[in-house]
C-alpha cells in the first residue's frame, strides 16, 4: 500500500466509499472505517498501520494547503 488510491481501494473492497466533498472530513471518516475493520479482524495490523500512515500524511498535506 503506497497511496491514497490504495487506501480507497481497500475500503471499497469492504463496501465503503467515502466522499463528503470536504477532504479533511473524508480522511477522518476513512480512519474511523479502517479502525472498525481492524477491530473486527477483517484487516491485518500491518495493513491497518500502513493505511493510517498514508492517511496521516495526506491530513498533514491538507492542513498545510488549507492554512495558506
């Protein structure tokens, strides 16, 4: 897993498509969905951690862009 596209595809595999029109809210909802998938043992810990890392990087990028 290397990109947000990969994270979206992972969520889509489990029937979750997130689009609210607000990027920061989308990212927060993705974290919530991933947490639930991990708690239900539907995804492995390594995959969960990789996805969280990618989302957190994207959140920092969004914060920088919105702050300008």
